[in-house]
C-alpha cells in the first residue's frame, strides 16, 4: 500500500495551520503538569491517577513565538479504551471527535521510573504514523531510585526525539519547546514485525477500513490492530460503527483462529511486550541496591491495616483542627468588616431609610457576607487537600479505604470520584468516567453527592457556631462534630453503595488495581495555585449566584408589604418567602424546624451554601437594629413565638444531619442527568437522599427530645 | 433619595437579578460541567 509522501520521506510535513499537539501518557505520569508548564494554564494536577477525565486545550508558543495548540488528554494505559475517559484519548488520537482537531503531532510523556509499562502506549501511538516526541518525565525520581535511563539509546531505538524532563520544576522545557518548534520532525523509524499468523488479517482489515470505512491508511492500520487486540469490537469502534464488510472480515478471522486455537489478542500483546522489553532493557540500567525505596518504607506504616487508619484519622483531625483554630482570626476580621460596611451604609452613606438601603444591607451585604465569612476555612481545607494530593498521600488513603470500599462492593476506582466529591460532587461525578463497569459507575454517581462537599462547610460551621457557641466548649468538641459529619456522609455513601450493589445494580465484586505513586515533596506552587483558584471560585460564586439569589430573597422577604405598624417578624411572616416557609412547615416541624428554616431549605436547593445567605437575609430582615449583628449571634437570639430558643443544640445538630444527606444542589442534578443520559437516576437520587435526610433528622430530633435535649 | 425612588430602584435591581438567574439557569451551555463555578473540568480552557 502506498504511504503518504511525507511518510515515505521519513519526515513530517510542517502543518500549514497552527500545529496541534496531543499530550498523551499513562495516568499520573505528569501530563497535566507538563501541560500547565507549556501553556501557562492552571489545570488541576495531583499525585494520583485519574485527575484529568476530559480533554483540555491550551496554547503554547514555539521558540520562534509561533502559537502551538496543545490538547491534554486523559491518562490511558493503552489505546484499547476500557473506560469513558480512555475512550476520549483514543477517539481524539484516531480523529473521531468532531469537536477536536485531529492532532498533527503527538507528545508522549512517560514516567522514567516505570519505562517498560509506559512504553506500551507509546508503541501503539507509533502505529498511528504521526510525528511523536517522547518526553522522559521524572528523571530526578528515576535517578533517586538508582535508574539510569539513557535518552540517546531510546532515541536510536525508536527513531523519534526523546527529551529528558522534570516537568514539576521546569527542567527540559526549553529542549522540549525546541523539539516542538521543528518543522521537520522525523517520523519513527521503529519497525515492528506483526506476528506472522496475524499479519494477513491486519492487512485485510486495514484495506477494508480504508475502502469501506473511509479511514486514512495509517489510522486504518492502527484501528485494525486495536480490533484484533480487544475482543470487543463494538467497544473499539465506539461512536463510529464498523461497516458490514469490515465486521464480516473481522468475524471471519476470529472464527478461523478460534478453530485453530490461536490466541490472536494475546499473540499481539505479547509481541509488543517482547519488543518493549528489549528496548527497555537496552535503555535502562539499575545502579546500586534494589532494596525497598523510601516510599516503600513509608508505605509499610502508612498503609498498615492498623497504623494506616490511625494516621488517616490523625491527618483528618489535624485538618479540621486547623480549620477551627487558624481561621478564627481572619474570620473575625471579615465578620467585623462586613458589619462595618453594613453600618456605614445605614448611618454614614447618606442613603435614607428605604427599600434600596434595605436591599443593600439586608439583602446583598447580609447574604453575600454571611457566606464570604467562611473563606478562610475554605482556603485552609483546600490547602490541606492540595498538600495531601501533591505528596501522594491521597493514593494511600484510597488504598486504606479500599479495604472497606471493596466490602461494600465499591470499585477501587470509585475512590478518586468520591474524594473529588469532598470539594464538589460535580467533578466527582465526572471523574466516574474512569470506571469501566457501567453498574459500578452508576453506583458511584448515586452516592458521590453524599460526601460532604465544600458548599456544606459554611452550613456546618454556622451550625457548629450556634451549637457550641463561644469558648464554652473546647475546640476538640467542634472538631469532633465536624469529623462526625464527614464520617456520616462517607459511611452513608458506603452504606447506600452496599445496598444498591445488592438490589438495583447487582454486579460481580470489583477487583482493585491501584498504582501507588512514589511520595514526592509537595509542589507548593501548584498547591498555592489550586488554593487560590478555589478561593476565586468561591468569591466569584458569592459575587454572582449568591448575590443574585440574596437580592431575590430580599424581595421575597420584603414583599408584599405588611400594613403600617407591623413588626419585622410579622412582615417576614406574611411575605412571599414567609408564606413558602409556612407552607413547608408541617413537613419539617417534626424535625424541629420552623418556617424560617423552611425558607432556607427551599432556597438552598439552588446550592447548599445559599442556606447561610438565606439565614443572613431572613434574620437581618427581622432585625431593625441600627447596629449589624453577626449572623451567628442573630441565630442564637432567635426564638419561637412562645419564647423558646429556635436554634437549640439539638435543632442545629438535626439540621446538620439533614444537610449531610439531602440532595440540595441543582447543578449536581443537572450533571447526573447528563452523565446518565436520563432523568430517571437524578430523580431517584433526589428521592432517596431527601427521604433519608428527613427520616434520619426525624429520628435524631425525636430521640434527642425523648432524651431531654 | 425619596422612599418612592428607592423602591423603584430596588425593584429594578431585583428584576435584573431575577432575570439574570433565570437566563443563567436555562441558557444552553457550550461547555459541560458546572460552568467553572466549582472548579470541575470543563471541555475547553480559555486560551
């Protein structure tokens, strides 16, 4: 078969448009770190597999200042995709995605400490006949492990540029950009002899894919190899079903081989590994001792069945202790600042008493300020999460938790989605794309919103402040309550996963295969960037959605106007918001909640933290004092009509239980609808979560009352 | 500013906020995910 001119000449033609590079590699080999270094973007990175589940596109600049498009693809071990995120990588490389330009060139990044395993994907990519640059990342870690990886030798064996690199500290980037800037990037001269029994089938399938499925010749060859490597041709074909003729040829060969007892897939895979093993042996030598590494020694304790749990518990305690102690002062400053701003508008701005002034103070400032006050805690939470991710400890936490997760039937790959859900359920649900088994994926989607997301944090903190006010109790109690809430969400998720795996979504027990990355010193720059990004997201959300909702809530709490002489309490009670709260009250009264809390429950379906801003609007609207009272104190002063305090410790605790389980997030509902392609599952999720929240809150409140709380 | 003008101004602000929230809720999104509010992956980053 005639090859394109640029291939027969051995060099690639320079693309006439902006060159498009695809960045591919195994999970957790540093793709996103390199992508960020090349493009200057701030894509999330982490020292564990599965951080990227969708493609990202950015622009880098060549040494000559020319723009280069770089597509960061999810990690994959091979082109035989077994999960939705791997399918994204395969489809972009094979030019199947209409929304993504087919890459002209490919940047293959490999982990130098684990070259042999990483080269399998590289070897498959060389089949695509595109110019490839191999980036040997983590050369420092390889050297520390006593590995001598010879880039020159690899370059000779594979016939492509090989660039040693340390993406995390920017070493090798100039050499890489120089290579990327070359107009005449060489094509691989690496020759791979397809095993004789399989070669005729590859040729016949390639011809058919070219003629009948309109694939370019080299893509057709790569697809033919994939079809023969994976038993499931429908999975390989993905969104581009095979033509009848190609299917007929494939089935014909498979039938013939089955008759002969030939393991065609195994033969192909083994043949590749034979070549890769030889190349790796030539390129890598291990110097010095081969005993346990520092990571192995740490893991002996950190993943120990008993010590591992104790360390995990200590880490969680330290995290929440920091949230309560370190954040106390900045939180006080913000609270004072918000109160001063509100007082200034009331007294010194020159704006007389009226609706606009009320809207600014009781709506915008009270609503947004009530949420912004929790910014220091959010920053501390994400700083710690960033540190744990960056060092590689999160993968160990996954390993420890897997012992429990596998008992309830959760897939080992569920850990990263569930972990991501502590920040927000939406990236967690998207991260389930790494799970191959559809039932396991659905179970994870259904339970992910039970993990306590950062939007719940302001609710928990406000309730803990009301539950255990001031210095009356040690900070350990607050930490204990907070850990209890996180544990309830986590074990609740495990409990429901167990139930779903035995009823709705029965399936075989999952097998855990997880790679533990080596421990690394935390990339403080990445951690700081991640933390600041989260802070920006939090503030932007407060300044847009929460501000908008607070303004509308103010209107709903201020209109229709009560007759002249009505108290603020009477005004709120007969307002639109008050009427909605009263309508809900019969359903929530058994939980100890009144109609004012009901307003918060209704509004926080938009987002959980809106509950806090709602309380700010509601209780500021009720108070007509000239001096602004911090929300925490305003809650403590609120009473039932008969004079009993509304926010008793029992009610605060019950409210926290409600928020642990309730599905109070419209964005999560939308993303579950998109990921499951059906309304059935999000509606089921709303029903089971809210039902559980109500039942457990009822039990806690009624039991608490019976016990005299 | 008289109370009447304040009321009109406040209602205009409320109407704008409500309109923006409704538009935002129903507008088709080019990118998947939450629109970047929670830091979840979006299909395409800004260049």
